[in-house]
C-alpha cells in the first residue's frame, strides 16, 4: 500500500499583477512527495521553480489551489502559524543563501532555533556541532563575506537541518559550486532522507545530479510535467 504524501499541492496557481496586467507564473501544478523521497524539479531559469518552492514552504500564498503538509493546509494558516510550522517541520535552502551578513556562521545557524524554545546554551552547542560535522569547525566565528561560496552553502544547509525538519526544500543547492563541493552537498542533503525519512525537494536548472532522485519533474510553461506522484 502506497503511503500518504507528506507534502502535496493540488491545482496550485500563482499570479502577479505587473503594470496592471496579470502574469501567471504557475498554473494548476500538482505534486505529491512522500517521506523518504528525493524529488527533483527541473526547469529553465525563470520557469517558476523558486516560486513553487516558496509556495510549498509557506513563504508565499497561492492565487488558488492548496498546499498540504501532512494534514495542515498551509493557505488556511495565519502568518504566525505558518512561521511556527516552518520552524518545526520545514528546512529551506535559498539559492542566494540568505545569510545575515553581520552574523557569524554559528549565529546564522543558531538563528533558526531562536524562536523554537531552545535555551541559548543548547542553541550554541547544537549550531556549533552541526557546523563542525559539515567541516566548518574553524569557521564558526567567520562572517558570510569571509567564507567561500561553498562554505556559505554549508552554513545555509546547517541552518536548514538544525531543527531536524521533516521536509527540506532546496533551491539550486549545487548551482554555484565546483563538482567536488557539489557532491558533498548532495551527500549532506540526502543523508537525512535515508536516515530519518525526510522528504527532499530540489529545484534546479540542471546542476543537481539526478542519479540519487526518486522522481524527476519538469516545470515548463507554468505546469509540472511528469513524475508528480499523485494518485489519479
């Protein structure tokens, strides 16, 4: 028997008003991701991949359609309830890393725990321990500008993993790094999938290797083609 999806969307549309005109980036997107799955969403730059991840993570509201994380319908939640849900269950890795420039590597990771009821000492210890596990034990006190692109990406990954989320959403996680670093990042992201049954959704224009993916979908013309995982 096929398990129920952990994360899914149905009929998802997202439109923006630009200079008085409605521009629809996504139109009627369906997707279902189960625990322990790696789903890769491919598409050209500007196809709407980042927008789709933002909707799946509750960072944006859909124009229509629905996003469910377990039994939680994201579009029905208040802003504060969505923020709480993200802290508890969703790890997001942004294409631009989104690190706080005046905070150290450890502080950037620790920030994900600040509103999660974790005491200050435990926050520092958990953030430092995860960064050390990612090979950044000598970079804990460095600012993002003092780190390489690959090191910044590791900090962003640590921040996404520190709360042990059930869903990880990664936007072009290997797009700006060398092949060796890319392989390390893939290993870091897929480890919790195999070890804890996390659901991983990766958006990429083609830089992410597909041999570790359970399903590959293509976002084209605002629609998701192939591998949606929905029971028809």
